């Protein structure tokens, strides 16, 4: 039986309604792929999951839904591109999330352009974050900013220091204490951690 045995309100099972298998692929096939990946490629951990798709479009859509971001210009495709790739981003992340780059005449993506785009976006985000933090560094205003900065501990420490020193932010002091206590992005220093906690 390749379908899930889910009963409907009428007592009918999905096997009675259609001949499709599970969305994630046949159990036997997924188990065989996991075994192959473990034995031959050493790629399996306790969290590894395998999905078998009906084709590349479904696989691409699943990747975009899992890894994509709704942030402006954060999902990159290079022209010429397959129209379904752009459509998947627009449907799941919104039209503003798309950034289109160019390829060379040989079809090679322009990675220098891509690096420049990422640097430009990083600079804009850092400038916006610094302006917001310096203008109003109370706990409520910066909660989301701090969550974003936790991805980059060096940048986070810089802005936490601004909040602690210029605005006496309790959250900034706590975060600096935590970083010093555990050695996250800053040198582990228990006395300094305690000072920030106090």
C-alpha cells in the first residue's frame, strides 16, 4: 500500500480516493536512499530526512519554501532562468524577494556581481540597525534587531556595547554578560560577565 491510511469523515480512506503515494515519496525508496547515503556517502545523521519528488519543479519549490526568505532581494536567480524558478519565489516569498543576476556568454553566473550585492545589502542593514539602535535603544524597540544580530556575533557585540554604554539598556548589558560568560563572539571573562549582569 503506497498511500497513507487516513480516514475521511465518511469513513473513506485516501487509498479509496486516489492512487497517489505519499508526498514525500514511497517509504521503501526513502529508506533505501537513506541507507545508500549512510553507507556510500557518510551523509546521514539522526536528523537526516529524504524526500523523493515527482520532478525538478517540485524539488525546487520545496527548497524555496524551506530555505527562501521574504526579505527584499534575498532570493537570487541568474538570467536566463526557467520561468518556474521565478514563479516559485514570487508565489512563496513575494515579488520583492526576487533578485535577478546575469550570466556570462558561457552561461556562468556573475559571482563578483553577487558578492557586491550581498556586501551592499549587509552595509544597508548595518547602517539601518545602527541608526535605529542609537536613536532609540529601549528593550522593546531592539528585540527584533537583536534577534537579527545574533547571526553575526561580532556585529551584535558592537551594537550591544552601544546600547549598554550610551543608553544603559538592560537587554544590551544582559546580552554582553551572556556573551562573555559563554565566550560567544567575545573573550570568555566571568568577572566582566558578572558586571554586565549586575
